[in-house]
């Protein structure tokens, strides 16, 4: 599943940005609009940390994460 920062995510964002620009959205807002539309779609949303280490220091983790 593509995540923010990955090549697939960036490629999809660039295509959405181009479509928004051609649809009349100003250049300054086209990137924000493309990011928002990708983040609303569960397929393109970040799935969170992949390892236990990614959750942060043990003493600072939320109880649900353990």
C-alpha cells in the first residue's frame, strides 16, 4: 500500500495536481487539494509505524499501542 513520501504516492499526487490545475484550480492550491484528496482515501493513507520501535520510547507509548 503506497504511503506519503513513496514514489507511487508522489506520482499519484502529481497527476491529481495536474488535473486540478487543468480544472481551473490556482497553482498555489492545486498541491494542497491533491494531498487532501489522497489523504481522504484509505488506500493512500499512512498505516502508521511498521515496527515496535516506530511507536517511540517504551515509557512514552500510549496504553493502546502496547
